[in-house]
C-alpha cells in the first residue's frame, strides 16, 4: 500500500544506527546514505516536537540457532549511536537484547504514554531489527510506516524480501522524501 497519511501523534523509531552495526558490510545500500536519511527524518520530527526513539542492540536472544553467532568480545563502542544521528536530550534511547525494539523494553509504554498511534521506521538491518520491530508494532496496534530508502541490510536478497513481501503486510512504505512531504502537510 502506498503511503497515505501520518497520524498527528507519530513517532520516529531509528533501529541500530550504532557504531558496531554500521561498520558491518551492508547490501544493497551502503550505510552512509541510510544514516543521512535517518538523520534527516530525525531532524524533521524534532523540529515538529514529535518523538524520536533511538534504538541500539547490546545482546541477543539466548536460544540455539543454525547460523553461528559472532565470536569474541565486542568493541567497547559497539553500542554507541553514530554521531550523525545527533542525539538530543528529548530523544528516547532504548537498548534491546533481541531483534525487535518492543520485546523486553519499555518502548511501547513510552510511546503509549505520549499518545503515539503511528511509528515511522528506519535503520539497519532491514530484515532483522527493522522487520522485527515492524512486526511487533503492527501486533501492538500501531500504524506502521517504513522509510524504505532509509534502511539497508546485511544481505541484498533479505532486504528485497522484506520490502516486497513482508512490509506491505505490516504497514505502508514510502521514501524519506515522501514521508517528509507528508509530515509537512500533517503538521501544517
């Protein structure tokens, strides 16, 4: 479904724009333009006094998987948000230990306390943190908008699968420019 509207109480949720994640090789898009678009969205939401939630990941679910996990100790700055996102005092910062930003965090409570009914999602990785958060948000009753040019993945096929097959079932998709234009109309 193409992007139709933004609710008056919409929040931006930025997924895993942290030093450890953005240093990984991404596909199909490099991290730098994704970070730039996420920062542009964050600045626009802040100018309109709309909530911005910056999510980082500091662990993983404990279950067994077939794919091996990264071995070794993570660098000390692994969870630090990238400076380009320009964290502000009013931003909400949420640290997750699973793929999705709502599971075992207080993100839902924070957003509901602000009357948020819709979220715009961006970040890295499309098929992991972004998709998991979109699924959880949809299940929690939020209207979900996905900024498709403000995300990338570790795998191009996984990225494309999320965009083509999963996201249309969870919400509406649009470009950063389309979201900014709609934000301008909504808050005029």
